[in-house]
C-alpha cells in the first residue's frame, strides 16, 4: 500500500520499521517539530524522525494541522491508500481523515473502548487490570471512538510502565501489518465500540507521581510500576525527596498514620499506608542513582517514626 505514517515518540518506531520491512510504500513520515535542548545549543529529533531518516523516508513536521492548506494539499497529492497513526500528538482534522481510500488507522495502546485517551498503558496498570493490549481503530472525529478493526491482548502481571510500553509497541507493529493485509483482502469486519463501556485515561502530569499514602498499599505499588520511568513515584522526607522504583505489599495492619516509617533495613523501607504496609525495595535518594533500599540503608539512615509526605 501507499502510506503516510504519523507518529512521534518511541512507541511509534517499531510500527514504522515493520511497515517499511513489509514492503509498503511510505510516502511521508509526519511527526512533531524538533525540540531544542541545553539552552538552544542542541536540536533533538523526535524518535520517529530519527528512524525515518535512517530508512530514507521524507519527513514532514508541520507546526499545526488545522487550517494548514499546504500540508493538506501535500497529503492529497501523495494519494495514500491509508494513513497510519501511532501516538502522533496532535488532533487530526476531518479533511485529513477523509483523504485516504482506507481512511486513517490508529494504533492504540489499550483494548478499546477501555482507556481512551493519552495514557492507556499506565491506566491499565493503575486500575489493576489483568490484561491490556493493542487495538487498531478506524479514526473518526471523536477521541478514540472509531470502529475497531483488530485487537491483540497481553497479560500485565508485574510489568512496569516501561516494560508494557515496549511490549505493546512491538505488538502494535505486528498487528498493523496484519491488519493492512486483511484490509486489502477484504477480511476485516469493523466492530463498533460500546460507548457505555468506555473509560478515559488522561494525560499524566509530573505531580501525579507524588505518593499518596492514604491509598491502599496495593494501589500505591501499582502506581509505582505504572510511573516507571516517568514521572517516577516520589515522596518527601523533610527536605529530601526520595523516588520509589520497586515495592511490595505487606499485609500487616499498621499501627501508625499513613506515611510513617515503620522499619528500615536490609529487606527494605516499610511505610504505613491505608490498611497495610508498603515495603519499598528499590529507591533513589537526592543526587544518587537507583539502588536497592538495603544498599542505600547500609550507608545512610532513615529514622523509624519519620513521616513521608
């Protein structure tokens, strides 16, 4: 097929690679503008642009899509059979959606209609779902509301946000290639979403990583996994901000207020939560690298009875 590919972050790279290897004619890769780091000294390409340059595919980086007649004409002149979208990061206008023969197909990181929105991978972990997956969806004007063309599922188990992200990116790459094959062969039967079953996964902010010890320890542990690597989970002990990277749930009922340090030793840092105890087994102190809590406590101390906030 003749394609235009729209994507920006690491999640969108495997699908671009897979479509290229499958022999599809990718006319353009469309991605977000470059960013400038280090006080304007260094230009950073989006990951999808880096891959497109490596593959020798022309790259477009429009500042906006709405009312951008030049970009719309470029898309129309390319005469794509389909536009493939994976975490592009901008709302795609109806005039663009209506251009390709097969429309715009989105690679979404959840089993729709559950977790529409910007952060479906983290939301699935936070909510304690047993499984999540990839949905290939026919895009329409609404937010992740279009007909579903294909799905693939995986168990979440104890995976972190990063681990699940990487797994779903590969699954999405495999599924979009298969979906295009089936679409050309006339094997796809679109399935409408049941809006009554839909949930929403909003964009994550840095402050979402601030640990709330009034939650049950299992809920905190899931959030620690979901927010690895970004924004990380953190709590303050006086002037020191600690990041928590790994934790376990201890079933004992704490006899102290939420956030109180109950024990600190080789096994980890035990902290009172709502109805149980959270044992932090890997942390990061200010100015330090991630390390096991036991290793940190061999050279540093955290006072029993101190309260993390």
